[in-house]
C-alpha cells in the first residue's frame, strides 16, 4: 500500500500545529498592544514592553520542546518561524513606511536561529536523559 500522501500529512501536521500555536501566542502576548508610549520629553517607546516579548519567548519554548523532544525538528524550527513571521507581517502591515518588512525579516531570522539552537539543546538533553543505560 502506498502511504506517500499519508506520510506527508503526518509530517505536515506538527509543523502546522506549531505554526498555529506560535501565531496564537503572538496574538496573546503582543497582538493587543498597538499604541506607543509618549514620555514627557517627547520620546516614544513601544508598542511592546520587554515583559511581553520575554513572555512570548518563554511560552514559545513549550511547542519547541514538544516537537524537538519527539525528534520533529522541522516542526520545532519551521513551525514557530512561520507562525511568528506571518503574525508579525499581519500585525505590522499597516506601517506606511514599508520598513515593517525589515522587522518581519528580523523576526524570521531570529526565530529560525533561536529555535534551531533550542531544538538542538533539547534533543541532546532528551537523548542523554532518556537512555541512561545505553
């Protein structure tokens, strides 16, 4: 029996699941804060506070851990990268300067590198911890 399409679906579902979870986490942590803070001296900061970005990064460890510990490296790396890239692109697309594309590219590159590094560490730790006698 040919299981080509079924095998492709089995590989794609974890990637899509991680992407959807990552986009939902973006919406939960960053999607609701759309205004910049104006300080008394006229400078502006934001729209995100450091605690929001830190919270996003820490909660993203859950889907990355889930996928990497099951040796689904494509899901652990590509899922969050795709999810955050799409979320950032949608969230920032109303920027009239067009510079949002630079930010989206940086989100993509940073997520790709961070999830690849985290996946490598998680897989190594799971391999060492799961099979202590071998």
